[in-house]
């Protein structure tokens, strides 16, 4: 997916890297024994405390590490280190789980010799089992705080993911190079209500904290909150953004002329990671992108995109490369949005299959070849109003069933 | 499923039969050529016009036959005949579709020599193709209005269903035998928002029309609206109830002492048919029943039941007979209902797996054997409040993917 590395994309340059590419960040990962063989403990640090914000799952059974991260951020809204384990979610673990998450934070803070509130904690994996604190302790003690090979952090945070999701981009601000890095994990329990994944975004930019906080929310809404793999919102999902200011640019606030390009770069990072998660959904063989236009509100467009991308029937039809547009229409119809059926146009790729609410004849073979691609784009026009939304998902395959009928055992 | 035929169940006697078992009804079905071989045209008539009510899909792309049935009922709120085809949904077919549905009604009314508004029309099958009116005309002309073998109507209305869903029950009212019959279809596009299936309920009872209308809504909410197979709400779903009054009882109104038993019998018929649909969900190998108790409103209980029964992760875990209760907890947590996590108790069968929000150790082998049954019951207690709800669904299997990746082609 990094096939545009080094190319210019507008003013945004993609570079080979990840969360530790911006100036002043280090990251790594190791195997501490929670998972059988794979790396299962990832760490990310900044030379200096960075402004930091996070968004959390809306699931009522919010896991212990999220509560601890919230507690950390509430003190100074800054972070210097993040410690993440995979293989165990530390969710539904009550008081003991909370104690464990606090201890994980303390161990990391001790290693870094920093205040505990500068440390965030994240966990992902099986629900309802206590963290093996002995292993985590040993793992944290074993960390060597020097830059490892780039994807080690990105690999250590994975569960059923088949590959790491990482990106780094650069822009110029006041003649200085500003870098944004990102890593994410998520494959199952992925749905549109935030949640369901971990995302870590780092930058060396000097950014107005209010702008950073607002953009975290806006970009999350337009990326991670617009993907679905299975419609399940996990107990552990969280996106954290850090800005350590080491690029030395003038502060990016609403008055700064380069704010738009920074936001564009940030948006690219968020959407890239979100799409990578959808593409790597459990059992997925295809990325599906839904583009909804012409609605009366942005929320309406989002609702329709989510309904289509969440439909098992749409997902299986695309898996089978079957141009069964009736299922797309059906999902639009039950999305909860009010509209005029006879203003709806649907395209699969660039081929119109429904025009003004009525079927339009198409070449089956041509549609089949579009649906057999690795990326399938659906285009839905709801009328002449001006709002739109993008959503991403994946097909539903035998492999999804295999993975999920057997996950825990 | 008719293994209790002839036994008493409280005051409700189950009898072998279906929609035409109540006095004064006839039904049948034939093959008119929409489907390759199977019966695809079903008819149901009453000797006399019956009080009739219907509920319809909330999908905005409501199919033409539903509009025609609405038009019929709006005249006198009575029906004498119903004509149903399978294999073609007559949905997304615009003006032509509406003309066809009206013509289908007219052909049936002409054969019966009754006013058109006494006829209801229903269709189910592929979306976006025009009805083959020549075949339907020939089919309607070929109907012999005499009682055929009982399941012919019940069979002709099926699509991907693997078996017919039918029931008949009897009660005593004022010393007269009152019979309620029912038939339904639905296998895919089954979800909790009404819709997604066809249901036909007949009775020879004399019933206050207001009671009949109210009970149609109440019973539908507690049965067909509480099942989900894939979360997709179809364009064509409809439940029709008819009461022709030929049992000759005193009118069942709120003052009648036997109203409760009538309602109980009606409820049994609705829930039986709903469960049969869930059990026969596409690719299903198991019926899942979710019983939610202790919520502050009925709606909250319904919301939680629906979230759990709709979760692909729960459905695949149960398919794999994996006691992965974390997925149940996760679905409860994102259901949208507010609650105290530490008041939640979850049982799989009669085994408690979560108590007051915390995992409770269990015997894996014992749980596995519970999960390997044909019917799996989940019991969720949310606290000490007094509302509850039941929901039904099915597991998610390889076979679901196979059916739906290949349905249209």
C-alpha cells in the first residue's frame, strides 16, 4: 500500500516510516509471552512531553486501559510514552483489571523516569482474562529504548490482523519539514461507532492544542468511524494523537496559512489507516468504498454509507462478484434516512445499475470484472442536495466464519 | 416442529394445519413458471370478507405489491383473497411495477368475482425485475378454488427457505371452537425492523377490529420484529391478519373474558412462526434465543436482545460452539442502552459465564455441549428493574456465505 512512497501527492510527501518517523519519537516492540510467538508488547515514546488527545470506544464495557489513559490525559493533556499489549484486552476484569492497567502504566513510567500521567496504556485481545502481569513486567523491563526496525511497534499491537498498518507523510510549514506518522490495528470487532481498533498518530508539528483536539475528532469521524468489518464495537478501541512540537514551525492555529495543508496531511494519514483496517478485515479479500452524495445533511450521507457497508448481503454479493444491486438499494432504504426513491442513482465502479430509482440494464460480464477487483467502489447519488460521505468496508467470506467460529479456542 | 400436535398447551390446542384450517378459508398453490420448478403462486381466500389489517416494511423502497395491498385495505379494511408470488419481488420496478401489481389484484378479483379492494397482493424474490405478467395471468386462471394439500400455499410463498412454516391452534370461546392459522416465509433479508418476511394469520373468530389491529402490532413487535438473520430489512415484508367471524363466538373485545386466551393463542402463533423463520435463516444450523431481563424499559430490553442476536461475532462463536461470552458482553455494551456494567449477569443455557460484570469460571466441555444443541438459549440479566424481551436469531455459517455470494446468479 506504500506504493506512492516518495512521490508528491499535492503538497504531501509520503515517506517510508511509521509512528516514530516524526522528529523525537522512538518506538519498538518485543515478545513478552502473552501471545505464543508473535511480538505482543509495543512501546512508543517522545523525547519531550507531547500535547496529546484521545477518543475512546462508546461501548459501556469500556476496558481498564482506556480508563487509565483517560486518567493520565486528564492531568496535563500530555503524553510522553505509550505501552500497548496485544493478546489480552484487559476488559471485563473489574477492579483487578484496573489495578493491573495502573501497574502497567507505573512500570512504564518507572522505566522512563517520568511522571505516571505522561504514560498511556492500551490493550487488545481476548476479553475477560486478567493480564499476566509477570510477563508484562518482564517485558517492560526488557525494553531497550532505542529505535528498532520500524514495524516492530506496528507489529506488536496486532491481533488477528494479517499485516501492520503504518504510514508517514511530510509537509513543509514555515520552511520546516513537518512529519506525521501513524499506526493502527484492527481486524475484527470493527464497526462504525469509533471503537474496535487502536490508532496512534504522532507528529513533530507545533500545533495549537485546540486545533489538535478538534482535528482528532473530525478526522476520526471521517475515517475510523466510517469503516466497518463486522458491525461490532469493541470494548478497547482508542485513537491517540501526539504532537511534540520538535519540528520548530510557527504554531499551526486557525490563523496559520499552512493549517489547511496540515489538516489535509492529517486526513490522509487517518483515512489511509482506516482503509488499511477495512482492507485487512477478518477474512476480507476486497476493500469496498462507498461514496454517498446529494444528501441534505452529512449525517444522512454517513448513515447511508454505513448501512450499505454494513450489510451482510451486500458484503457477500461483492464477495461473490455478483452485481446484486437490489441489496444495495435495500440497505439504502432501511438506513433510516428519508428520501425520494426516484432520485436515487447507484453505480458499481463507473457503471450505472440504478438510475432515478429504476434498474438500468448493464453488461453482466463487465460488472463481474469490476467486482472481481481488489477494490470495489460504489457510488450512490441521493439527489441534488450538497452533502456527502465516504465509507469503507470489506467483503464477507468463508474465511471470516472460519476465523470467528474458532477464535478463542 | 409440530411435535406437540394434538396436545394441550394450557387452553391452547395445537392442530395439524395452516392458514386454511380456520372455518371458511381455502388455500393452495401452483407452479406458474417464475421459479424453475417449485410452486411459485400461492392463494388464500375466505368464504366471506374478513376484517383485515396489515403491517408493512419500513424500507423506503417499499415494493409495489405493498402499496396495492395498502390501497385495498384503505377502502373497507376487509379482505377476501390474497395472491402471492415467489421468485420475483416486484420491487424497484417503478410505475410498471405498480401497474403489474394492480393487474395481479384485478386478475384475482375477477376470478373470485369480488371487488378488487377485497384482494391483497404480495411478492417475494429478486429485486428489480418486472413481473412476468403472462405467467402470472396463466397461473391465476389455472387456480382451482378448492382445498389442496395443506402446505401448498405455505410452499408456494417460499424463496431460499428450506421448509414451510405453518401452524394452527384452537381454543374454546363461548363454547365454540375458534381456530387461528398461520403461515410465513423468510430466510434471508431478515432483521428486527419488521419487514424481511411475509406472514399470513387467519382466524374464524369474531373479533373487535380495534383489538385485531392492536394485537397485530403488539404481536408483530414481540415476534417478527424480534428476529434477525442478517440485519437486512427487505423491501417487501408484510404481515396480514384476517378474521372472518365464522366461528360464531360472541365478539372478542376488551370486555370478553376469553380475550386473554385468544391473545395468548395469537401470540403463540406469531412467536412460533417467527422462531421458525429464525431457525430456517439462510445457512442456519441453530436457533438462538436471547432472553433479556431487568431493564428499565421494554425498549431497552429489546435493543439489547437485538444487538446480541445481530452480532456476527456472537453468531459465528455459537456456530463454532465457542463459549466466547466476551462477544455477548461487547454487543450488550454497544447496544445503545445505558446500564451499570457491574450489574450484568450472562448465562449460556443454565450456566452462568458472567456474574455482576465479572467472568465466572465454567467447565468448557459442559458449555460446548450446550452450544452444540439445535437451540441455544442466552439469558441476560441487566439489573433489578422489571422489563424484559425475547429475541431470536441463528448462527452464521459457511453456508450463509455460499448462499449469498451466489444467490442471484
